[in-house]
C-alpha cells in the first residue's frame, strides 16, 4: 500500500509539472499581446487586464511563478531515488542529469536557430521596446551561438527559457549537500524551510541570483525528506480541510506581487520581497499536489498527465515557435499568433519529446551506469595499488 501511494503522488507531481509548463506557454503568449493590447499604467478597475493581472486569474499566465514550481519539483523528485537506496551513485546522477538536460537543450537551440534562419525576424514586425524586441534574438552569428550553447549566461536569447537550466545544473552538483542538510534538520523542518524562504527573499531584494533560486530547490529537497510524514498526516482526520486552506493560501502567495501591486508598487524592495515569498507558495502547492485528494485526482487525469510527459520538451521548444509566428505575422496580430501558436507549440513539444527527449532517456540511463562503473573501477584500482 505505501508503495502504491508513492507512485500515485509521483504521478500527481508529473501532472503538476505539465500544468506549470502549459502556464509558461500562456505567459509568453500574453507577453506577445501586452504591448499592443494592454493600456499603459495600472489596469482600470474591472477591465479585462485588471481581471488578468490583479485577480487570481493571474495564475493562468504566471510564468516566472510556474518556473519556481519547476524548481521545487526538481528538488523533490530528483532526490527521491537517493533516499531509497543506500548505494545510490552520485556520479551516475550527475552524468544522467547532464545528458537529460544538456543534450535536449542543445537540440532546442538548434531548432530555434533553424527557425531564426528560415523566417527572418524584422524589428519592424514587433513593437519597439517590447519583450520580443528586447529579449528575443532577431539575428544570429556563430560566436554568439557557441556562447549560448554553454547555458551559463544570464540570458539565452536564442531560446530564452533555457536560463533555468543553469540553476538545474548547479542544483545537481549541490544536491548531496542539500540532502545532508535536509536530513539532519528534518525534525526542525518548519524553521529550516522558513530560513530557506528568508534567504530567497534576501536574494531577491539584493539581486543575488544564487540566493534567489537555490533555496527554492532546497525546499523541494526538504519536502522529499519529509514525504512519508506528509503522507501519514494527509490521511489523518481534518487534514483535508487544512490542505484546502494551505492550497488556497499558497496560490495567493504565488501571485502576491500582482495581487498587491496597487498597494506595493512593482520594482520596489517590497515588491521584490513578495517575489521572494513566491517560493513558499510554490512549495505549498507541491505539498498539496502530493497530499490533497482532490488536487491529486485532477493532476492524475489524462490531460495533465499528457502535459507532464511532454512538459520538458514543451518548455524547451514553445518559445521559438511563438516568437517565429509573432515576427512573421506581426505582434499586432496577436490573436492569430495565440490561436495558431498554442496548438502548434503543443504539437511541436510532443514531436520533440517523441523524437528527441525520449530517445535521450536511454542515453541518460547508459551514461548513469557508465559513470557509476567507471568510478567504482577507479576506486577498486586505487585500493589495489
């Protein structure tokens, strides 16, 4: 029974990852529309943009916040195999993560470059000063492409979403230390978690990116260490009501920066502090996805599970598709970009998963075994010498 419950909860986390990836797609479609359709200044009360930006409907397009959910999920899911096996191979994990993250990212950059060459991106096709004009690559060169392939820069304009992989790699390297701290402090999970959130807030306010993002992964690691306790508690009387409250509060905290924008002006230290607190909301949502029956059932439905399977591929390739359409049609045609771009991004994500990411899973498993055996042979030979 416990083993079956663990599998169910992991399926729910897959569904949550899929929903988060879909939200990132909607976020970028909204960015295409904003410079043309959104009036300048604070949205007028009861207007369409007020509903989209100042109410819980913002959850549908909260892209950066969905990325924080990704980070918490990575912190939880990646560490679970290490908690189940005493002889877990850390070299094997690093090798596997390099293959599963780096090779699909390179393929996505190649895909984005091909679209960039085939469909010229003329600046006149997008609004000056908009996100598309400032952040999305409109031309290319070999030296710049080589730099982008490292994924270690602040931005990756060939495929902007790839900035997150830098932190995924760093987390993979720091995971043993994260796990030790989480295990040692598991009984004091609440102050430990709040300390991690506090560090994230300090990093956001102080613009220190390692402090801004790495504690978010640690929150996921802490959830993984406490997973059995969370499962046991979720089956107790009254837990469901508490989890409903936790879920609602977590969702509101996740978009607190937008809900409180009329009071706490965006760009101020107070606004940055609210952004730092979003990690707490992301962690709460992940906990509820693994424990709350209603949310878990929704995330285990066919559509979230499909999105979960292709989530990484969808995340990697949707932006080049949307950007290409926006430059080809003009961002003033954003309704057509959205109507065509959303299904085309889903189709492209599925194809990328089927023909690129899925075959690389086997390569990652081989790399994991190879790295583990190589380290074992080296240790044995060193002892023999």
